C-alpha cells in the first residue's frame, strides 16, 4: 500500500514539474539553446537561381536624413569562400565550415597545409579572397565528404558538426562551440560581441533567411536603401560580427536595425549581412566556434 501511494505521489509531482517547465518556456522565462529542429533538416541553398529554393527581392527604401551606428563589433575582412567546383552541389555547409577553418588557420597553421590565409595591416588582419588554390580546394572537398553533403543533397546540423569536428581533429586540433542563439529572429549580441573581441567567429543555421548585399544612405536625397533578397531554403553562414544602426528624419528616429556580418556560403562567395528581427528569417541554431 505504501509503495502504491508513493508511486501516485511521484506521478503527480512529475506531472506538476512538466507543467511548470512548459509554462516557463511559453512565457519566455526559460529559453532553449536553439529552435526545435527536425534532425533531418538539410541546409542546401547555394544563393543562385539554380539552387534548391525560391528567391524574392526584399529590397526597400525609406526616408531619412541622417543615421548613427549605435553599436558594432566585427572582423575587418574575414575569409569568404565560394564554390567554383562543378563536382560539388548544395555546398553551403562545407563552405561555412571552410570559412571557419580558414579563419582559424591564422593561428592553427596545419588546418590548411601549406597555406597562408591573410596578412596583417596597421588596421588589423585581413584575409585573402578565395583564390581557388589547390590547398583550399582540397580542404573544401574534404569537408564536403566528411559532412556527407552529396549523400544527403545538403548538410544536416549533425553532419556539419561531426564533419567539422573530424576535420579539425585530423589536423591535430580541438573544436568546441557555445550557443549565442536568442530566438528564431535574433541572437545574443552580447555573447557575439564577446566572441568577436576574443577573435572567434559564429555560425548561423536558418530554415529560411534574408541576405543583405548592401545598405546605402543618400544624405542629399534624404533616403536609405536596403538591398536584400529573401530565400526560402535552409542555409548555413559564418557570422563575423554585427552592426546596430539608427536612422533619423528631422532629428526623430525613423527606425533602428541590426545586421549580422556574414560570409554568404553562396557559390559566388560574397560577404554581406543578415537583417535581424525580419519577417523572412528563421534561425534554427547560432553557435560560436573555437579551434585550439
């Protein structure tokens, strides 16, 4: 009888605890480290109209006569590799991994054998553009294979993590990560700022995303233009910083926008931005990566 009563009390307690945890999650007091993602989600958009998803222009203008950068932390000129190899398709995962590897090759020189990733200037370290060298081609193809991208028609979160870890381990180094996920529309900017100050970079996994090619301000014409494209396929990008900008008209705030600096992982390898708190953005995971 005693055991039966104990089992009933334990069941009631367990149910109550689950209900409390669910309520906290719904109320936003306890946030998961990342969005609930199907483990079979495949990230594959290559940024071209030959890619797997549809694209729509998200470019827009708004009236303003001044602007101010409220906060910013970024790497000056990070690596940004494209895919010039016809043998690889849907390669945003391996390219994002390659950008991370190239970034850390500055200190961990065996990550890409016989390769120098950039040069130090008075303004800071600047990485070379993708020069389609055999050393970097071999690294990209290695990541492509380790991440099982051909097999899955893209790269899953699990395969990205295991593939990058294997690549780094094979080179004699250690890979670690922490989350800077905020919610599906934004990230933890304080965590990202700390990472940038520590010479680290992040990774964004998105179910759908926007890519901002440029933000132009025309003071004499009193307007700003955000040149943006919206994509509806899953995608991965290396994150190298952020900028928060406030726009004004007649000394009144028109809008405040925050943009992440990203390396596109497109076949063409552009650098650009992702606009946070945007309707056309679903962030699944946001991770800070360290190689040591």
